[in-house]
C-alpha cells in the first residue's frame, strides 16, 4: 500500500477494528483468512496483526460477490484470478464492476415454478438439456433447482431448435470463450483509460460511486454494441459460407 507521494503506508487496524469497519465479525475474518480470501496481516510489535485498506476493500468485494449470489467456492475462484498485489483502488474497481455488470443472481425454483416461468410443461429430458446448457442446476433438495433467470428464455427456445444437442453445447463453448476474452479486454480498457486510479492508501468514496454510476450507464451500451457487432459479423460469415463455390 502506498500514499499519494508513493511512500508505503503501514497497516494500522487490529482485527477487531477491521471487523468493525467492515461490518463483519472477527470470526468471519478468521474464516476468510483460513480459506485464503484475505491476505495475512502484517505482524507488528507484540505479535499483533495489523490490517490495512486493501483488507477492507477485499472484504467489501467479497460482500458484493455474495450479494450477487456467488457461492464461497465461486468467490474463491474469482479471487484466485486476481493479481496478488492489487491495491485498495484496484479492488474498488472490481467491486464497482461486479455491482453493475454482474448478471442476475441465480434463483431457487420448484419444478412447478420452473415450468410456470418457462411457459410450458418440461419433460425430464428437457430439464436435463437445460442443465447441460447451464440454464439451471439441480439443488440439494429433491425437485428444486437453481435457475439462471437471464438464460431461461433462451434455453427454452433452444429446446425446439432442430439442432443436435452436442452442436448447441459446442456453440455455447465458442460463445463463452470469445465473450470472456472480450470482457477481459473491455475490463482492462475501463481500468486503464477510464478509472486511472491514484495510488494512495484508501479509495475516494465519491470517486468509487461515480465510477459505479458510469459503469452502470455503460452496461446497456456495451451490450448493444456487442450484439450489433456480432449480428453483422455473423451475417457476413453466413453470406460467405453459403455463396462459396
């Protein structure tokens, strides 16, 4: 951690102070630390652990990820992908992006609720296909499902598409691979060209709020731009494929 002048800033919070600032219990902090979600504290005089603003920002990010419906295992995978030396400002970027760009959280549904939202009766084979497409997952309780509301409509429509199930899954894999690459590039562009964080100790709450608002406004524009660009590219590719020879 650094101050605005570039000098290192020493962590100053005890575990009790960190818990109070973050609005969690000391037991929660200990648990996150054992799972590797929080970096270890700096050990000061008398062997007392000291925490800093990066710990606060990481706790806020974990809270946001939980709010979005992510499991602890999913949060662990998310945090593992982050560079280990992220500053408090960098973590604030991720929190702002997660809060405004994350898809709707998964919802619990019974078989009857699932069919009501799908608008049709679903056979066991239909449910299996929806699960394979990532639209839903079977919960621990019998007859209950974890449903992705953003994918349900598309998944139900694909049930009637005259394509082999393997072809649909292969297409899904291609889309996931390339959309993840686009999302990574756009996230880096947003970070480097828009956010341009200052390297001081604690993120400015007003600046974080402003970037969160900007990110929320950008979401529909970027989504529409991606859809439009994909439609044009697909049209050109199909035209070329069916006019060759």
